[in-house]
C-alpha cells in the first residue's frame, strides 16, 4: 500500500482540477486523477508523472453509482485510506440560464453533477477518509453561489442563473451540513472559490489562470488540525454565504 499522503481530485484531467493535482503532487503526495474520459485521464497522469508527480488514474463518473463504488475500491486497494478528497468536477449547464427559460431537465443535469455527485462521491469516500489522521474534504464552489454577493446592489457575478449559481449555493449549504455532522471528528470540510478562471466552463473568458484558481483548494487541502471547517473561502479569506 502507498504510504504517501493520498488525495483524490474529481474532474482532474484538465483546468483547475489538474492544477490542484499538480500542486498537491509537488508536495510529495500521491494524487488520484479522477475523470470519465480515459484518454484525457491517462494523458493527464502521464504529464504529471513526467513532472515528477506520483499520479495515478481513477476512472470516475460522479453521476454513476457503480463508477463511484469502483473508485472507492481502487483507492482501498492502493492506499487503504484517503487523506484528501477534492470535489472539483462540475458542469455549467445550458445557456442562457434564466429561470424563465430553464427547463427542469436543464436544472437536473447541473444538480446531478454539482450537488448529487458531491454527495455520491463524498459518502463513498468517507470510510476511507476516516482512516486518515488528517482528513480533508474540499468542495469546489464559486462566488456566484453566495446569496450575499448575488443580492448586493451593484455586484455582478455573471448574470441571472437558474441552475449553475443555485447549484453552488446548494453546495455551500451542503458543505456546512457535512461539517456539522462531522464535528468532533478529524474530518474538515470546506468550500473553495477559485475566482474567475479561464477554463472551458466559461469558454476561457476568465481573467486568472487555472494555477491561480487551484491555490485556494490546495490551501484548504493542507489545513492544520486547528484550521476551520464548514466555511467558504477564496484567496483573500472567508466569503459570505
């Protein structure tokens, strides 16, 4: 079994997820590259290994029960535990995303990945996380999920949204509830707001790089034992809900 600190990052074959894997790998960690697409997953693993990272592929579709169970078995066999889970996989959904034009199917598709997928993966990995001395869960959220920021006059976080922004609001609420349930254990659960990062999620219109966006999640993944839990954070500190 691998004695290194082991992390699993979902949606890690590209963008912010890849950079989170690279950052944690640079610390000497063993990083699981969770992704659905086999070729992209293995290309990412190869690139990380070429950079000296102990990376391994984890076939993982967060919307599929059997896929998630298989990923948990793989980690069990490889390391016997999981130290850090980064729930990074996410989808933007259809656009325009206004409530009056969104269909129920549009909304369900986004929630299935951005919220239900997080529950599915987290619950499957919790038994392995509980075996770690310093377990951390990082949920990749967004400023657009902040009800405070969304309702502040003059503040614009990407326009009106019926699916994507509310999915991140739900994710923040879910993060708080996991933290409450796991209070008194070693598990810390926090949400990360990476900022407006240039990825395919926004057509590469973002103003910062994936490496920039990965820093918050890396910081939360490496929190000390007296660090916070149940919070939402960006590069500058706590973000209002």
